C-alpha cells in the first residue's frame, strides 16, 4: 500500500508541451537496435519483476485530478476527487466527484460505458492506453493491449534519451521508455507518467498528466493498494446510477 501524507493539490501552470517525437537515426543504428521485447523486459524488471507484478490481482487508487483549461471561453479550472478500482483479467471503474457532479467510466472486459449527469451511455471505443494504465498487471500485459508494437527508434524527450515504440499506424500513440531507467515515461504524445513509487513491491507512477486541447488534466494519486477486495460487479454497465 502507498499512502502519501501531506500532499498538496497540484496546480499545473499552462500546458504540457506537445512536440512531435523526432527519431534520431545514426549510421549503423540497425546493428544496435534494441528489440521490442528487450525494452519491455527492462521496464518489467524496473518496476519489480514478473513475480511481483503477477501477484497483483486488484488495484485501488484514490487521489485528485486537476483540469486546467485557461484558453477556453470561459476558462475552466476544476478539482475533483478520483477513485479507481481495477482487477484481472480485465475491468475497471472510475469515479470522479467535484462540486459540479459525479462522472463514471467503466469497463467489464466487454462493454465500455460512462455516465455524466446521471445518464448512462454505452461507448463504442476503449482507449487501450488508458485501459493498460489501469490494469493491475500492466507491466506483463503490453502484448495484450498493443499487439502491433514495433520499434521506431531513439529520441530525445524532456532532456532524456528514450526508446520509441509504435503501437499502431498513428505516430502520436507511441510509447516512450527511458533508455536509462527502463521505465515507461510517455503513454502516447499527451500522456506523461512520472513520480514512480514502490507499492507492495511494484513500482507504479503516482502522477499521470494528460495534455488536452487548451490545457491539461493531471491525476495525482495519494493512496494506492493492491489485492484489496473489489466488487467486479461494479464494472458492468448499470441501468442507472444513484
């Protein structure tokens, strides 16, 4: 279990820099190109190893999300409490609560749904990157969520050297792994994972920053627990919400 005491609300000034990832290719790079599986294995070892990750059957995360959209008319600045429950093999429930109301997002392994303002709606699309992030065993599940991964090359990102892995035909969806630490630091062009902490023997990011049109949303988790009781029935799309 991870508990962060005395954590202050995060206020993100401005937006996250969204820059195209320019791959650097040096002469003869093909001879030293790392294999995708090697990059994934390095990440797995960096977060604690297969045995530790596979012991995690559920995950509970609570914290805050700050949405800052200063260029909107009118500007939006909103803080909300966030509570997330997820479990293997696949499924999650996300609840965000603010003075403006409660928002839900769920997935039972088959049906993706959401609710805002009390209306429950089925969604046709599941964002594989977001679903991967919530999965308790995500470090050993890359191939399940991203079956078409291929190595693109090396790049410089935020002052560090990274390995870039494409997950589909959209370059902006790429995963970026820190070449030094092995950790995943970018989940798509607009998702920044940072502040990794050890929770029950597994290293997980406690900050997930998402750039958006006109601003950003940043999740900061104060408490993370593994293998806590989770009612998987919550993942299914309800007829209505209280």
